[in-house]
C-alpha cells in the first residue's frame, strides 16, 4: 500500500549493538512532525512530545519524545535489554 507523499513517513532503525549508529529515514513532513515533537518536549517538559507517523508498510505509529534531566532517567538501550 502506498500513501500520498504529504503523509509523514519516518522509519527509525534502532541500534542492535553498542556504537552502531541510529538511522532515521523520513520525508520532509515526517521530519517536521518529529521536530514539533522535540520542541514540545523542550517547551513543555511536563508533557511528552508526540509525532504520529507512518512506516514503510503504511502502518501508523507514534514517536514519543521525553525530556529527561539525569542519566538515571534513561532506561536500558534495546541491545542491553536483549542480553538480560
């Protein structure tokens, strides 16, 4: 299924191991909603920024941006969770 190009497309390729880059592929609309989510998280730290986007399969999902202030507020990264 193909969606019109004005739909926000984003695909985030998560790290599978340490020091591997995270790759974000997106169209202009996708990057704009991601930027808005980041700005919302910074401007209103009591709220999460949220971007509703589409992946390569035309499935909708949410990208959540949460502002944290300490390292302890970060959860384990995905490749560390899999080791447990």
